[in-house]
C-alpha cells in the first residue's frame, strides 16, 4: 500500500497547485474501474477515521474504491492530518456543511462502482464484510443487502448484537421496514447504485433518519432488500454523537413519519401503520416527560404523565411504576438513579 510523504498534503494545499482539485482529490493507488464504491461521510470523526479506513483497506474483497466526503467538519485540520497517510488510497471530497445526506449524495455522484457500500466513519468492517455481502447480493439478485453488527464504544451496550434490540423478522419489504419489524444498519449495507439513484438518493435537508426514508423509497420502487444474518461489522455507540435530549429524539422520530407521509405515496394499510407508530411515539414522549418530573421529585406530575402514556399503550410494568409513585416514590427514585445512570443523563428538565 503506497503512502505519501509526510507533509505532502499540507504543502500541496499551501502551494495552491491543486486546491484538492476543486475539492476532489483522487489518490494514485485508487482502483481505476472499481466494482464497489465505499462511501464514508465525515463530520467530527478525526478520532475514528483511521480505524474505519484500515478496516476497508483490510478487506479480502479488493475491487473497490474508497470515497471520503468531508462535510464542512469543524475538525478539518485534525481530520486531514489523520487522513494524510491514506490520501493515495482514497478519493477525498470536500463540501460545505450540508449534512450527511448531501455528503453521501456527493459520494454517490462521484462513485464509479456498480455497487455502493455505505460506512459511517466511526464504524468498523470485519475483513470479510465486502466479500460476503457482494456475494450474498449477487447470488440472490437483491438490490440491497444489510447485515448485523456488534455494538462497541465503551457504553453499556458493548458486546451486544444490534439485532438483539432491533431485530429483523420476515421479508425486508416496505411495510416491515415502516413498522420497524426490519431494521437496517447503514454501515452494514451494500446496494446497486442505480437502485439508490432511481429512488432519489438521500434527502438534502439536514434531517435525521434520511437513510430510513431512502430504504423505504427503494422498497416502494420494488427493490428487493435482503438481510444476511451474519455479524459483519462493529457499530460504535457514541454518547457524544447522540444529540438532543430524550424527548427531542422521540420527536425527531415523529418528524420522520410525518416526512414519510409527505414524501411517499402510501396505501391505507401503510397509513394505519404510521398512525399506530405515531401513537407509540406519543406514549414514549409522555414517558420521557414523566421521567423528567420524576427526577425533579414532582411525583404527582410524573404519575399523570405515566398515566397518559398508559392510555396510549397498556403496560403492566408502567402500572407498577404508577402504583409505586403513589406508595413509595422516594424508594422508586433511588432505584431508578442507581440502575439507569446513562439514561438519566439524557432526560431533560422541563
């Protein structure tokens, strides 16, 4: 694997000879006619990008190109210093901060491969990831495939498989994706480029879950999506990347479903699925509101919020919490604080 000499990238930039070729630099060792284009958007991942790139360069499947898109990251100086040893092996793109969706689209438009593989810059592929996923896709004539992941990163979830908490059951069709019966990890996906482009690629707005909306659009277009039941990557759980408090996160999920209603032509059955999911999410909002009141020892307001949540979705466990709030609220609070410290950090004070 070739490597540029130390300081070459910075000297080239300072000299003004290429200015990253108008924000597009292709290394000399990049495969000329790749079958797979690996798309890696980058925003505040200087501490992780080397691990991600090393995992791609270690792939047993070699006919690929790596496209890294700097999405106007505030850590660009540090990021490019880390990136320097890899410049001859990648296509490096830069854009203003337009969001991950726009960054991935820039990568897709630049890609020369018939297949696209998406990897977040803080995740890690196992060496056989591409070989296994490309074979699985082509043998079964899928338009997109995804795999399971092992969670890591120093959180309470380390060592668990992603699919333990968000399983994929049944065919990964539109309705199963919409109803979260099938859950796709973006870093575990390989897709036919034309299927992604035909579905309109990613949303350009800075929104959450733009990948979820794209998978739905692809399924709506008739793209066959397959789940390979193998653990082929490591998915990093970073608490610092989970923006917003617990209520804001649920509200973003609500926003996603409203976007789906606007962007995709739905059947009556599919609208019913969204209606039920929105009711579930409204129940979760009330639970998070209840937790907030609970932590502030406003036990009466907490009980009211939990009762409203139970009106959306009956739960024996929640009935027990409501009962204990009446008879032993301080004991319940001490138990909660001792067992859910990581969760409490994201509960807002309202």
